[in-house]
């Protein structure tokens, strides 16, 4: 089989470069060959999305709600084949795939419910003749789709942040055509999902061009898409380097467009002395933390990457237990060789800092893509001196920072860059130190967690998945939950209309 590019409803087979995806568990190529989109195909895709926008944006929200439910239905009906490719291309487990697929279906259902509500498009209204106004004309503010949206597939969430993940669903719900630039390491799964999205569009009579899907192995396809004048917004989930590159490229356009990039985060854990007063406390917390750090080889954007604690009588036992839990956590394949190379390179650089201790020992593996869980230990002074310790290590690694006092702890938190999350473990919440820390962390992150871990993001309207730069390119928005639709809409005021 050869997988081409979906230019709207048309499957195009060009003379573009051909590539195959990799099975990271055995370093072998998968059987299906994909064709990279050519400049002509990119041009045609953008033009058809531009043409489709007025029609798609004008569809009744309830009609788009039907589309989202139909996509959810088709994903569920074809789950066996989708999960097969999910495992082959990502190296992630079937169980993880089922959870992620269910989350994707839930997102579709939630957005369908949101836009099915009466008067969803109407924000505010003012009747004619209202007193104390400069004009007696009526006012109505309505929500309008922003235009065609470019979505970059994410490597670590082949379902939930990719082809029909959070960005795509929010954009479609808002009435924006979507062009997906698939991630090259799970491009077959992306292609399979795109087929279902387009089938759902056909069954619900959506205009041609409401959705397109392009293959790409190198960066050139993404560059041409970012620069195309038909694109009016961009959704991206990935590294800080990748997000900044896209934002910089978009600034070369004659018209500035929003780039909604969810990027890197350390997701700091702060451990108060009161949290580890007993052996039971220590065992429960270390088990919870080790699982959060190492599950799916630490490839969650919310994985805890740094842990701050204040040295006391329980510190040594806590470190021993956490080291033991992480040491005995299973090693598994990372998503692809590039991630494995970056993981090993960055953690090795951290280990070379003279005052950093490597607490865990790598287990043996013949697969170079395996990510060995690792805990590095150092002090607050070292953390403050070395910017390397503020870089996200994408994989099952965590740095433990020992502070001698609350003052040192606050100095470290103050120096942190923007984060998606901060977690605080404490039994007492009435102290001045606790209150001050909460106030400080609210300036640093989009989600503050008490006595819990950041992994396992709930898909809910109350969820905030986005924080101050560089965790996100725009701290005002969320990439998870129905509020994420606000990234892809703009308001228009109609004055004097009946």
C-alpha cells in the first residue's frame, strides 16, 4: 500500500519523496510507504481550505456537532486497526492507546455538546433604546471562526494531540477548516484517522476542503504551510525549539497570525517536610512520583522533571525510597530514535555537572531506543548556577534538588521559567510558607496541584493546559478542554441589525 495526501476529499499521489515509519521497539521499518506532499499539493490544499472556509463557517453549529459525533463513532468502530498502528509506530502499549483513544473520543463528544447549545454563537446582546448609551442601535456580538487552521501532529500523543486531537477538534467546532501536517513517526496512523474524518465529513455533507491531511518527513512542508497566506492560525504541541521555530517563521509573513504552541515544561514538584513525616507517607508519595516520572517512558508533557525538597530527618529515607522505586521501574522504548538520542545526550550532560549525583543505574538493553529511568540528585546552589537543569529532559528522568531552607526553596522557584504545572505535597496548608508558595507558583504555572501528580490531564472545561512562556506561546489559553475553542474564534459585533 502507498499512502498519498488528502487534498480535501481528493487523494493525491504525486512524485514527492517516499518514506516509511519506524517501529521503535525493534528498529525496523513498517510496510506502508507514504508520499511527502509537494509544493503544488501544498498550494492546492491551502486554496481549497480557503475556499471552504465561508461555507464551513456558515454551517449550523448543530451540523458541525453531528460531524464530531460521527468522527467519534468511526474511531470507535475502527479501534482495532487504529490501535494496531498506534503500537507499531509509537512503541506505546495497547492499554495506553485505548486510554488515549477514549480521551480523543471524549473530546469530540464534549465539543459536540458545547456547540449544540442554543445561541452558542451569540456572546452578548443589547436591545435598541437602552438608556445611558451613546447609540440607541442594537448590538449583538457573535463568534466567528478565525479561518483555516494548520495543525502539527504531536509525537507523544498520536491520538489526543494529532490528526483529530484537541487542536483539530477545537478548530472544526469553531467552524475553521483544518490542515493536518502529520508527524513523520506515526504517519500511517495519522493517515488512517484522516480517512475516517473525511468519511465522517462525507456522511454529514461537509464542504470539500473542511479537512486535509499532508505527509511530510522533513521540515519543508511545514515551512510552506506556515507561510501560506490562507493559513490564519497554527496549533502545535512539541518542544520549545520546535515551537519557537514555527513562531519565528510565522513572523516572516506579511500578516501576523496566532501560533498556539504548547511547548516544554519541568512540571516541578515541591515537597514540604510535613508530607513525609511517616514511613507510610514516604512510601505512598515515592510510589506515586516514580510512576508519574516513568510511565510511558516519561513522554508526557506533564511529566515531573524536577523535585524540590527541604532537608530534614526524613530526607535520606525519602531519597532512598524514591531511588529504589525509579530503579525498579520498567524500561521501555522511546517514541523514536531522535527522542532517544536527545534523552541520552541531555541526561549525560546533567550527570557531568560535578555536584550532580546519578542515583540510579541503567539496566542492559540491546535496543538503543530504550529510555532507562534515572534520578539525578544535587543541591539548590547547583540548580541556581546551571541553566541546563531547567531544560526539559523528555523521557523518564527527574532531578531532585535538596534545599537547606525555605529561603533556598523560594529562590529556586523564583528562578523557574513558565511551567504547565506545579505540584505541592503538604499536610498543612495554613502556614505562611505554604500560602506564599501558592501565590508564587500561580505566577509560574497554569495548573497548581495539591498532593497529586501532574500526569493524567482531565479533559474538562475547568482544565487549564497552558502556562507562562515558554511552556506555552500564549498563556491566556488552554490546549485541553472546551475552553480551547477560544483560540480559533474571533468576535464580531453587529450593530443596528434586527
